[in-house]
């Protein structure tokens, strides 16, 4: 179930290139390939809960596609609705 924010934001960004791509790909299948990437998953150790691996993967894709540094990507995630909706953050 989407948050209240995402329900309101999706119609505003539905025509963006990232959202069109979001609809084309089978993200559930991709998420399966990302299992086990976090050391915490392998060791079962404590510590803070890691970010959603699929969301982080999508974030890295956006950074590569738009040529953004980590700091620029973080800033874009704060202000761009399409980035927020695409990644689920």
C-alpha cells in the first residue's frame, strides 16, 4: 500500500521518463537478484536496518542516468517528485 504522499504524487509524475520505465520493468524479479547484497543479511548480525535494496538500486540507476554525484543525488531525492516516487523513498 502506498503512503498518502505517494498516492498524491504519482499522478503528477506519471508521464516522466523514469515512471514510464518503472512501468515497463519487472522490479519484483530484479529485487530477487539483489538478495544477499547486504553483509547483514549473510551474517544475521545486529545494527540498524539497511535501506530497501531495490530502492537503493533504483537510486543508483538514477544517479548514473543523470550523471549525479552522491551529494547531488541526495539533493535531487529531496526535491524531485519523480525521484521520490520512482525509488519509493
